[in-house]
C-alpha cells in the first residue's frame, strides 16, 4: 500500500465519527514517519532490559550469599 491509499482509507473511516472540518493526515503522517525511526529504540530497550535483569540477578545472588554466610553456622565454613 502506498501513502495515498492509506490516507484515503483512514479518511473514509474517520468521516464516520469525526467532523469534516478536522484534518487528521498531518498527525498520522508524523506518527508514520516516527515509527520508521524507532527500530534503534527497540534495540536499546532490549539492551537495557537485559542489563537490568542481569543486575537484578547479581544483586539477588549477592543477597542470597550474604544470608547464607550469615546464617550458616558450620565451623568449617566461617574463617
């Protein structure tokens, strides 16, 4: 589909609920243009999500190890 057919389809749908004196195409075109450039944002969002998950796992592991060392009363474990 090209931009013209998309515009015509959206205008036909919008006429059912929106008055004729409102032009929706400039807002829709701006959104369509911005959507094409968001692929890098998804990549960085994935990178940050993985980093935060790893950081959370390291923190959880550290806390679990600290509790294990604190509550473990084996004579051979504590120096």
